[in-house]
C-alpha cells in the first residue's frame, strides 16, 4: 500500500487520510465534502512515512531536518511556512524532527542542522546545510520547485552510471536497470 498524509479540512476540521500521489488531485473531505487543497504549510513527517512520501510525491519535495532546540532551525521556519504557501501545488515542504526520527536523520546524513534536502522524482537533487537569509532560502526553494519531477541532480546520477554490465574485455554491454532508489528492478 502507498504512503498517505493526514490533511485537516479547513471547513469542519475533520482529519482526512489522502494517498500521496493524490495530494494535488483535489480530494474532498469525508465529512463535509468540501474540497481539500494541497498542503500550504510544512507537513510533519516521521520515520514511517518519509520515504514513501519522497518516492510517491508528484511534485518536488524539500525536507527540513530540524530540532526544537536548534536556533537556526527556528529562524528558517517562518520562511519555510511562507514558501509552502507561496509554492503550494509546485513544491511539498516536509519537516522531520531529528530527535524523534533518528532513522530518517541517519539515512539522509543529517549530521548538522538545519539540513534541507530537495528531492525530485524520488532522488535527492539538492542539499543545503545551515540557515540561509530569507531571500536566499526562498530563491533556493523556488529553483527546486521549478525543477521537473524526475530530474535529479548530477550527483544523484553518478551511482547509476557506475552500475553497468561489462563483458570480458571491459566493454559496456548494457546498463543495469535500477529503480529510483538505485535498486535493481528485475527487468
């Protein structure tokens, strides 16, 4: 089963579980049938739902690895709120508390915070360690939102280029077909 997010209805306050691929498809509240808009605020994520969201999101995703005790993390939070509102429907902003979700923090190399990781098509495409001034952070997020889904950065392509099938003379016979996470997909 795919990943889902819980979105609250603005009309009645009802919590609605929406599959990630349908977040931007214009769902309706199960209680009052009002339209459910795409998230216009950073979405809290945990170890259990982060990877599914990254893999299934129909738009680029930026994840803020943060902690409540981190001053720079608190400094960039209002800019992330503004960006989520301004870039609604083009970029999904998520937040992962590194103290509560150590598995996700370790998986994505969150050794220093705040750490912003941009994902496109399920692959990491950009990283920003440390706080940026609000105009620079907003420009970085707008650049990420403008990137078409599935277009990963050059660094994320290197592991894919290195995985090929070669013959006894060292010539490339065929690339190894990998899924977006870099695992062999069996084709």
